[in-house]
């Protein structure tokens, strides 16, 4: 038995039956990290000693009959989530060497469920990017093709799961940063509704958009992780005090009579033909399973990109003001005064993309421009939310492409910010509206690069999206396809 080929569901069964141990499972994943990490670069920090100790504790609990929902499962954690005693850099030099004194609620919930942390995964700096090329430390490569990006900003988490260097992972999604890398790496990624998962301990990018999401090789695996981290948290004022349903119970495989909306605005010119063909074929397959297809309109979709790139940078400008060399990370002192220290630390500590977004956001919030830019963007955001509200009054789930194309070459778009931003054109509106979405594989292009199907549901409607995703997954074989790099 190759332990790294097991899904979370399969591993849990084997662990509880005592056919394998948590220590063996963790050692197998650490060995795989040692073998593949130098070429893939999925992690910023690997924590073998901690992982092995957690595995020994898990085995002791298993021996006592403990049935915690993720007991003994080794996972990766995106390096924007605070972990007590373990470096947390957000992919930035300005937080180099920062070790938090506390652990993010979502991570703490995983630990309480018995999960094991293998390490902290690579990310675009402060989660600002769509390719993981903006990390201040190194580039992460796509396990399907090492010359391609894995998506971003949670590219390290997605690559680790796809390459079998973790059984699952946490990521964050501000404008598509879980769903887009899931599509690029051929795995499942869930962006929950805003407020479903606590953001306490998440290093903020854009507070009204950020959500912590999950990665798995199957829909059931990703749903198990989502179950573990969901729920109200008094430490996060935006956390919703709403009951968390049993997501696994929604995985029936039955979607007969379910209404699936197909938005005409999401099939645009310039999209890679293979992506459109695969997604349309997936939607037709859902119809063959008994779903009812309906065309819907989301007329303000075109405004999503400019609205997002006003609101998100504006919030980032405020959130990142705290990183000044006084409290966190390294301090650079060019000159003698306080302002010299601020300028030097932020100038040397932040990367190019982060500086670009801070400047965009500061400008949008400045006197004389607030009403013209930020306030107008917030009004446009309301229109996008109303589009989804109207659509969901007529359908249960909306099906779209996750990204307009498959993984592009490393370096291909790094000097063209607008082209990079367009990679998230199908995912950004979801965050603006606060609804939930899931991406899962639905095909491959001629270069054997994965294509993602995105399924959207109303706020707190994760069960509906999971139900459709599971029915599609279980009646197709795309999720069983290994990355070419692993097969080689």
C-alpha cells in the first residue's frame, strides 16, 4: 500500500481499523516532501519534529478508541495563518522570522479534530497574486508541468495536495485564491460563504473579502476539512452564529430535479477553447444525471474586476499599515528619524505587487477620490450581489468555468499585472457577493493540464454546491488522474 496515494477518507478508515498508524502515514508524507520539495517548492517551512510528535499522540488516542474526525491526518497550512511557535511569514520579507504567540482558530480546530501539521505552504506575498510567483522566498511549480504556475495565491497548498505531499490543506480565498489553484492543479477547492469560517489568526489582506477554504483530492475530503473548521467564533466579529450542517450527509450522488444555472456572461471571447468545451461538457453531464439546466444572467459581471481592484487594495492599504518595522519582522534604518525607518522598512520589506496594491488602495481612499472610487465600487458591489440573489431565486446552483485558461508558464505574465488580474475574472464576483463556491476537475487540455468546473451556491448554501460536485465527481474519473510529474 502506497500511503501517500490514500485519500483522507481511505486513510481514516485504515487508521481506525489499525491497518496503518498515524506515524507511518506522517513519515510517508515527510519522505515524499523530502523527495519532491526541492523541485516543486510547495512549502516555506516543514515541521517534521512537530508532525511526528503529533502523529505519536494521534496513535495513542487511536489506541484508546478516539474517533476524532481527522485523527492522524497530515495536512499543509497556508503561511498566512498564524501557528504558535512556527514561523508565519505571509510569503513576505517584512515578516521574516516572525513567530506568532497564538494559533489561528481554523488551524486550532484542525488540531482539535486530530489533524497533523506537516508545514506551512508557500503563498503569494500577503495572498496578493494568482500564480505564487509573488512569494518573496521562492516560486512554486505545478506538479502537472514543472514549467507552469500552480495558481495562486494558495499555490503552495494546492501543489502540495496534488503532488501527494499532504493529504489536504488550508488556503485562503480573497478573489479566487483557493478555487483557481485547485483548478490549475486538478484538485478540489472550497471557498465557503463569508462568515462561515473564523478569520481570527489570519493575516488580513482584504477583511470584507477574505475567507479560509480547504483543499482535498476529492469532494468528500475537502468537505471533511470544511466541516472541521466551520462555525461561530467569538474572536471574529464577522463570524456567523449559524448552525453548521453535516456536509458529508449532502454527498448523496443524487441531483435529479436540481436546477443548475448557466450564466451567459461567463462564456466569453478570449477564453481557451478547451476550457469552454470541457466546462460545457461537464454541464451537459450534470443534465444527464437529472439536473435541470436554466440560462441565467449576471449582468454586472464585467464590473467585478475593477470593483475588486478598488475595494481589495483599499482594505489592504489599511490592513498592511501595521507592518512598519516597529512590532514585527526585520527593521531597516536608513537615516535617523522615525519616518526614515518606516520608509526604509516598508520599501525593502514589501515586494513589488504588494506596493502596487497599497498605492492603488491609498489613492482610492484619499481625500477627493473616496466618493469617486471606493464609494462607487461599494455601490457596484451591491449590484453584483443583487445579480446573484436574483439568479438564486430561480436556480439552486450556478455552474461556470473556474478560470479562463489552464496553467500558464512561469514568468509569462509576471510583468503584466492586468493579464494576471484577468485570471480571476470568474472567481472575483463570488467574494464580492459573499457566497460560496467549489472548484473540481472536469477535464484536461492538449498539454495534459487540468481544467476546473466552478459550482456556486447562495450564502450558507455549501451543501448544495457539494451535492452537485460530488454527483459529478463520482460519475467521472477526472479526480483519479495523477499529475504527469508523479507518474514519471
